[in-house]
């Protein structure tokens, strides 16, 4: 979702890792052969954060356009200022399913977030990050170490503990909790990283994961390795891409799918065998080369053409 405050370490790690042959195989080729089916053989999905400005300006028109482009599923990320019942009606009117929703969790009372997920018809209750909730809990306990550049192992353990609690309450509510990554979880410490701690210290039945492939690649890791090593933990992915580091050395701007660094064909080939059920196209800004809806069209065409 939003860019972490300091991603300089990720750029260094990405550039170092991308020289390897296996990791480099994810870098996008120049051309893609045309196929008519979308990955997994089911409906293509889009994370509504990718069209958030259009959605807030005209929710009904934007959702109709998303469906007209060809998407059959969406992942919610806010309600465009509408009551959840009204937003759900717009989804139904556009014939769009919402299997997953990114929610704002109050760790002391996640009930309202779960109610929103149910109202949207979602099965997966996802968090874009738990950093704010973990930091809030730290104000009443041992303080967290500064983590401006990456997730420390201490923060990862506390995050895993909170994720297990949310996951247990989600299960009682008939939902599946899912943790979504950025790139800060992949900061190296003592030969491991926070993301690996999260996977090992959360209960698989309570906590599953949504790999944001773009952020993971910027974090210097290969999504295929995680799919292979942890089958069944990743029911969903974000299909996201970035431009190579700008000539001025200031970050990786978001890229339209097919115009960035990552080839998703090899990722989908491994992810499907690992139990992937849903995928959602998403793009970080700035949208300087085309509008959010035009980028959504580009994303759908790219997904339809993956070989």
C-alpha cells in the first residue's frame, strides 16, 4: 500500500540480489506472447487502492468501469467515504465479488473490522500492516527499538504475537486473517529477517499471508522461494511492479504491469502449485504516465497475456 518512510536499504539489497541468475529470471522480458486466459483460469482481481482517487471521485462509475475492463474480483481498501452497505450495493450492481478486504484493525477490539469484512462478502480479513497496532501496544509495555529502515526481529516477534491473536478472533468470526507485506519486513538481522520470523511464529491455521510481490522483490527476496518453502500459506498475492531506480537515485516509482522490472509468468507458475487462490493487480503512484483507470486496463491486458 503506502511507501515505507525509508527504503534505501531495499534498493541496495535489490541491486545486489538481482545480479544472481535465479533472481534475475524474474526480470521482465521485452515481449509477452498473447494468451486468452487469465492466471488460475478464474476471474482477474484488482486491489481498489490502485484506483483510489477515481473511486473517491465517482464510486459507482469506477466500479462499473473496473468490471467493463474485465475484472471479476476486487480487494477492498477503504470504502470511498461511503457506508459499507452502500459500497456493497455498488459492488453487487457492478457484478464484482470482494473475497478480501484490507482493514484497519483496533487490536483491542477487531470486531468492527470483521463486521466490515462480512458486510462486503469477504472471507479474508487482511491488514496492510500491523506496525501502528504493534507500536500502540508498545506504549503500554517494553518499548520497541527504532525501526525506521526495517523490521527488527523484536518487532517481528511482537507482530507475530498480535497476528496470532487477531487470527484467533477472525476464526471465531468465520474469517481468515491475512498479513500483507511491504519491503521493510526483509531487513537482514542475524542471518534472518522479520518476514521469516512472522512465518515461523504464526499459526498457519490462524495467520496466512498475502505476498505483495513488488515489495518483496524490492526487499531483495524472490517470491518463488517462499511459495516453494511454505505451501498453503499464501492464498493471495498482489501483482505489482516498479520502475528501475531513477537516474537521480531517488526511489523506485510504481510501474504499470508490463512496464517494470518483474516477469510474473514464473511467479504464477510456482504460486499456483503452492495453493494460490486469488490475485489482485495493484500499482503504487505516482500516476504520471496514464490515469489510474488506464493503468488498470494495462494491468488486465498484462494478466490476460501472461504465459
